[in-house]
C-alpha cells in the first residue's frame, strides 16, 4: 500500500492534470480555473457550471482530428516509510526437567495506519505469530559436524515445525489510526512481514522470566534450556 499506493496517487494526479488540460481546451478556459469532483469538471468561480468528465474523455477518443490518450505514468522509489508497530505479550510454561517450552497465551497488538482490509491484516498477524513460534522454538537447519555443508534435516519429515496445538491461545489486535501515516495515500502503512518481528524476542523474554537464565541463540530447544540450567 505504501509503495504502490504512492505510485498510483502520482499517476492519478498526472492523469487528472491531463484531463483538465483537455477540458480547458474544450471549454476555452485556463487550467487553473477548473477542477473536478463527482465525475464533473466545473468552473471554480461558478461550480454549478461545467461538463461531465465523460464528455471530455469521449471527445479524446472520438474526435479523430485530435485523438489523445488521457493517462498518467509515474513511479515511486521509497525511502523508509512510516513503519508499522507491534507490541506482543507472551505467557509460557517451561518444564525444567525436560526443557520443553509450552506457549500458553500470545497477544499481539499492531498499528498499521488506516486498515483497508481487516481480514488481510489479521491474517498477516496470525501468520506472523505462527511463523514466529516456529522460528523461536523449533525451526533450525542442521548441518553435518564435518562442516561439509550437508543438511541433515532436508525434508519436512526431519525439519521440525510447530503444529496448531503448539501455538497456544493467540489473539491479534489491530489499531487503526489515520494520524499515524500522513505521507501515504489514505494514511495507510505496510504490514506484511512486520508481524513476525516481535514473536521470537517476546517468547525468549518469557522463557527468561520463567527460568531466570538468558538464552541468546534460537531456536530455544530443550537441550539449550537444560544446558542453560546446568542440567546437561
């Protein structure tokens, strides 16, 4: 929405300018005397006077002595746009005998500007949570000990990913605030992969609060937890 939306807005502005130029020639007016609203091109000094925009576009197509494509074409190269924000809260239970981590509850709150499609945004949040749980606790590419670059868990039979019961109770909350992104079309911001970012840190912090030992490399597998506790 941020990147494509800005490009579309620029292209639409350019197309509007060309449409008004065409209308000004047809009406015998200066471009700055005209504007467009509700499919009408009108005189700024007398808004009740004007013509339908469709008359201008029809003239551009069927006036064979003066055919014109009324188009706009623009690009947008983004710098760092207005970022989305997430706050995530996680409750876990750690078995200090086995090192297993059970997620009891996750709540993620997200701010992505004005929400255009709530279902898509919630889907991104849920997807980020699900991927993040795998990243935090399970997923790891294991290589051979001889450092020959051979992957020892190349298939889904060997590569551990969480299944639905292991996600615990998770909830996504979306905050929609038009004041947060005034530089973007419709005051939107991106979402996408941003929902993945807070998951592993939140789980790692919860594990730290549970066992009192900080583990600084993921995933937080039982063997790492037992080693941190001095039990292996």
